[in-house]
C-alpha cells in the first residue's frame, strides 16, 4: 500500500508539470480543477481508511 504522503507528492508533481505546459489561461484553470478533483478523491479514500482503522480498534474495546 502506498502512503498518503507519497500519493500527494505524486499528484503535486503531475500538477506542476501540467502547469508549466499550459499555454492559456483556460488550460491553467483546467489543470487546477483536475488537480483539485484528484486531491478530493485521494482525501476521501484516506479518510475512509482511517475511519475503518478507528472502528476496528473501537470494536475491541468493551463498553463501560
């Protein structure tokens, strides 16, 4: 499993390369929107994994 930080670094690298290649204002905006969508998907996946981990640990602890 790839770490969250390395995945973020990867999409930021792709974003920076795409920004350098952009030749118009619209191309720059398209890069940003694509990057934002990637970030949102990645964050959603990351938080889902974390809440699963929390629930797994929580399940082991008995109610008081």
